[in-house]
């Protein structure tokens, strides 16, 4: 299976032809170096050697964290309708190949397709999920903690204009939440709240096959459902 494709990227500033390797699939067991580079963004970073222009390569790829049993398909297509169509195709192709592998080689099927599957629609979402997995955490409960803490942080520091929050893991293994304003500018950070994480994890059992899109919208829905039922003891 060809995993990479070599292309040249034309610098939009000076026209320099920059050689670039695109990864169609990155696997933590087979490509640990690239998996780390993906999580920290270096895999996509482009700098023109001639004029210094910097950008991020943005293309669809599959990330497979073998140790934590999750496959994440990033869809770079910006158009919402196109993206929904692509997702439907991926879902069908995945289902078909699982069926085929089951018939031919059940052990392989289990190894290849036994993983939890997620879609992400931005490079930052992909990197964040890769970091959550590297931290050994469950992305569903991390999203719940984020959705739970966001309004509190925004209320506590209204002058910062906090609009979004992301999980971050530094290379020493320390876990953070980073807050951003409406322009995506960093507006503060705090340690990741493991207490809330464990409270969600212990207090709320989720069915894994529920959805392949776990994001802020999903977490907000779960939280408003909990609040309406008022059964969660946090
Ligand atoms: Zn250039």
C-alpha cells in the first residue's frame, strides 16, 4: 500500500518549487516519527527555502493510532456538502472492506478494522485527537470536559473573549487546556482538569458506536441532555 506521494509545491510568494511528501496514511506503529510530527504539526509545515514563506500543507489523510485502537480520517474538503458526501463514501467503503476482510481473514479484519473510527474536518482537530490519544485519554470525555469548562472560563474572564478551547499535551507529557478568542488567538491556558475527566468517565457510560464525529457540538448536546435529565452526579 503506497503511503506517501511526492509532489512539488509552488511557493505562492516567489514561485520556488518546493519538494513535498504527502502522507496518505500515518500509523503510530509503522511510522512513529511521522505520527509524532503529525501530532505536533511539523508533518504539515512548509517553509520556502528561498523567500522564507511559511504555510501548512492541508490534505486529507488517515491517522491510525494502533496502541489506542483508533483510526481518524481527516477530510480536508472545505465545502460542507462535498464533505458530507465524502463521509458517506468513507463509511460505506469502511463497512464493505470490513465485511470483505471478515470473510477472508477474520484475524486481520479484527486488527485492521477493530479500531474505533472518527472523522475530523480540520488539521487542528486531527492534531488535537492525536495528542489526546498520545495522552492515553478518551476523546469523548475530553470533549465533555472542554464543553463543561468553556462557559466557566468565559464567565470568569469575560475580557479575554474566550470562544474555543483545545486539549494540548507537551513533549514532557504535561496536559493543558488552551483557550482561544474569536480570531483564534491564544487567550490563556490551564492544566487539564483530570478530576472533571474522571467524574465524567465514572459517572457517564457512553456507547462507542453512537457516532463517528466527536466534537464540541456533540459534547454540548450530551451535556444539555444530562442537564435536562439532571441525573449526573459530578
Ligand atoms: Zn518562496
